[in-house]
C-alpha cells in the first residue's frame, strides 16, 4: 500500500486512535472477571488467585519483552501498517484461546500467544510520530492516550455486565472486538513510513538488550527511560491489584469493579483529550509531567487508606491527571532522536514496559496476597498501592533531575 499523504488525509490520526480504542476495549473487558475465572479454573481462594493473576501478567510480559523490539525494528524496515495488522491478528487469536480455556494451563498458553501482539501501542505511537510535526506530537499522543482511556471506560463496564452471564462471556466479546480491529485496519489504515526513512533490519538491534543499548547515545533519553521504567512498575498496581483489592476489602461484584474502572476512564478521557491540549502547550512537557506524577502518588495513597468504598472515587478522578505523564515523556524523548529511529525508540520503551510488567504484577500481587491472607502478619490489603506511590515519587525525582540537569525544562513549551 502506498504511503499516505498526510497533507490530504487528515483522518489518519482518527484511524490510529480507533485502533487503540478497540484494542483497549478488548483488554479492559476482561479485567472485572479475570479473578473469578482464575478462582473457578484453579479451585482456589481470592488471595491465592491474585498470585496466579500476577503470574499470568508475568507470562504475557515475558513474551512481550522479546517480541516488542523485533516488531518495532521490523516496523522501521517494512513500515508500520503490516506489523501493526499482524499484531492485531495475533491478539485476536489469543483472546479466542482464552475464551475456550478449560484449565489454567490453557489460560497461560493463551496469554503467551497474546504477548506476541505487544507492539500495538508502540507502533501506534511510532505511526503518530511519522505523521506529526514536533509541535503537535504531544497533543496527538494525548489523543492516543484518550483512546486508551475510552476503551478503559467501555471495556470494564461491558466486562462487568457481561460477567454476570458467565466468567468467559467477556472473553468471547474481546475476541470479536479484536477481529473487528484487524478488518478495520486492513481496509482503512495507510502506511505512514516513507521509503527514504526506512532502514535495514538488524537482528543485533532487534533484541531486547540491543534495542535499549541503541538509545544510550542520547543521554536525556537514557535518564528518562530509567525514570519511566520506575513509574511503570508502580503503575502496574491498578491493572494487577485493583480487582482483588476491591473484592477483598469492599466485597465488590464484577459490575461494581467495571463501573469503577469506567469512572476512572471517563476522567482519563477528559484529561487526555481535553485538558492535555491546554496543559502541554502552556505548562510545557516538564511541568505537566510533574503534576501528573504528584497526582498519581497522592491517588495511590488514597486507594490504600480508604475506609469506605465511596472514598475511592475522588482518588480515581485525581489519578486521571497521570494522563500527562506518558505524553510528557514521549514529547521530550522523541525530540531527541532522528525519524528513522523512532520505531526503535518505541520498541525499546515497550521493552522496558515489558520488564516493568514482569516485575510489577508479581511484586504487587505477592504483596497483596501476603497482607490479605489468614496468615498475614498485619492485615493491610492496600499495601500494593503504597508501594506504587513510593515508586512514583522516585520516578518524579529522577525525571526532574535529568531534565533540569540537561537544561531543557524551559525549552519544552510548544
């Protein structure tokens, strides 16, 4: 397919936003019912099920760790479109297998297959980078984040309601949405990477270590990558511990969990589709990122210390300001490297996110299990969120140090 002419095809951004939206819905739809499915298939209690849930996320992230840089580099060689469509197809196969899983072993195999689809979001960001000028990249990154937020509104709410018809029903819906995504992308998504911007595929740069080593030439990118990694480890608290925590402490149903995540998604959309378009140009990427991290740390503490379930909702609203964080990091980091290495950067970031996804869920669900079981030294199921708050503050300190040290904090207003 010919490369799109972005001066004539202004709907290119809408195409990629819709891809991310459907992908996000298919992910969010399974969150409310996953604990119930693990309890049923594993014949275990909620505390032990949380550990299995952590290992499921671990297995997905382990495959993602190796697949993401390969697919990112293939995107730099052959274009974003074919690799993105391949990722979406594999994702749909993974959900089909999850919907049919009769045992926990089958469920793990399905997650391993789905891990190959890890490049979806990374290639979406690379696609946006290809078709956007530096002045508007941050705002468009915000739109991609808003699409993810939109999926996070629809997905968990749908999952909560569908879960009342059986734990596997949302998985059938997720598989269907993923397949729709493949068909949509095949017919409407054009190629964004021009021939002169492509580079040969190099296996040495397409492995996890190689992808990360390539960015060492850019000191600002290296420092911010470290900070973002720490942030993502803590950020795993919501997807890995929220369902178990609210079931354990407040005895929530799948519907209540879905509604709470949908509420969070509404505020995420408001921030990433609306507020961020004002914040990045006026505050600059640096200040916006700081505000997002402070809000996220405060929200994590609020989750952990809430006594009544209604108290969670104001903290979920405040946490939406964390929508500033990823666009802020992306705006600074993508401005430090050339066009023909953008896919490699996104692959390296996905690789780091995979490591965070390996470490975070296992660590945080183990903490939850340890402090929510009958043998807990102190009963405190909210401890994963306190740990996440600490990690967010560490990220903030590193982020501020790197940006200020390199003297770029005042250069980041669009």
